[in-house]
C-alpha cells in the first residue's frame, strides 16, 4: 500500500499515516526500513495489519527518499512546475 504521513511525533518515535476517510494507520519507528523518522507529507509504502487497537503499518519505506535532497552532485536545475497557463 502507499499513502502519506499525516503526523509524526519524533520524541515518541511513532506517528500516523493517512487512511483516506478511515481511521489513521499507526506506525512505529521500529517498523521503518530506510529512515529514522518520517516527515509530514512524505509518501510511504508499507504493509498493513489489523490490531485490536486499529491498523498498524509494518515494513514502512519512504518512496524516493533522495528526491528533495540538495547538493546531490547534480547541477542546480529547476524541475518544471505543472500547472495551468492562462
């Protein structure tokens, strides 16, 4: 599954993923694969398991984690913005 990070409590090492119109999906730091914490709005891929308290995300991976890093060795090139021209 894929979704976005809704909330991350760095001091508590857990957060919540967006679940459309349903209840948020709980995620712990221990279930993160390629990062130490999540930023709100980041896109993640994960497996979802039901729990007595709700849905739990497992094997959570950031999608394209290096996309917004600066100084990655590439020249400073602006990506085109998609929008409506009038």
